[in-house]
C-alpha cells in the first residue's frame, strides 16, 4: 500500500509539473503573440504618421525659407541628379520631402582642403539653422526622431596624387568629420537658447563620410557641391516603441492601435 501511495504521489507531482510548464509556455506564447500583432499594427501606423510629419515639416521649412529668399530644390536621394542651369538657376539647398534630408552644397560652405565655414556659409547657416530645427522639433515630428545626423563630405580630388588611396581616404575622413563638427558647433551656438536646445544634446550625432559619396550631376562630379554637409533625420524604430509601450501598459492590445 505504501509503495502504491508513493507511486500515485509521484504521478501527481509529474502531472502538476507538466501543467505548470504548459501554463508557462502558453503565457510566453501569448506575450510574443501580443508583441507580434502590436508590432505589425503599430509599425504600419507609425511609419505612415512619421512620413506624414516629415513631409509636413519639409513644407513648413520651405515656406519659411522662402521668406528669407532661400531657394530650395526638391530631390530624391535615391535617384541620379540632373540639373538644367537655365531652368534651375541658383539653388541654396536641396531637400528630400520623403526622408527630410537636407543637402547644403551649392554655396561653397567650405574652401578646398578646409573645414572652416566660409563667411558666405556662416551667413546662410545663420538664417537656415534656426528655421530648420524649430520645425523638426515641433511635437508632430519630434516624437518620432531618434537622432539628427550631421554628415560632412569632401570631393574626390582632395589630396589626390600625393598620397596612396588609403591615405587620401583617411585624410578626407578627418576633413569631413571636422566639417560636420564645425557645422554642429554652429548649430549649438545658434540654438542653445531655444526651447528645444536641450534636445540637441540627446539627438545630434556627427559623422564624416570622407569622399565616398561625391555629388554627380549629369554624369560628372560637381566638386564644389561635393564639399558639403548633409543633415539627416533618423526615425525611431517602431519595435522600440512597441516594447516600451508593452512594458508600460501591459498586454492590452488596444493600447497599440
């Protein structure tokens, strides 16, 4: 009888173990299923809303720059550029309405082999920078922004002939980084006293791309425009917000709509 009792107790313990494990796996499945469906729903909504906010920001920037007699050309950075000098005339900067990319290159921000912003460049940035950052840090777009990247670039002829390909690339890397740094320093000088000033220290990043991405117009490099700075908006990944909301709100699916 004692042996039979021990056998029954052992079977009961095993049953409890498997029931517990089943509940655990079921609970984990429900968590991952909730995250998956939340991600699918929320990412689609977020991507659409972020793009709408980006396009709205670009329109507002263009409108404000027009008041300062600054001419903006709309581009798609994924497509080859073509310029008709008679049609386009003088272009102060270019913007991609879908990504918010800003390219400042046609007014010679920098002289050859120099990271110092030219007087002409400082005058232009003094008008452009406050307008641009005021518009991107409005709540419609700001909540989607992960970072604003200031990228420096050089042309492909700088240091050519005196150094190996690798040495030329690294010298241009240093130059492009310094160009981005000097523009970023100018941004802080202009915007630090604004309501969004503290946001700059959390979102601005500085990058140097050397001569790896020259500006090619009508099939040929435009050396003046290759010596440039670009401002890129990096949006938050929808998955990051989904996990954060899940951890804050729990498993209520309605919270992610």
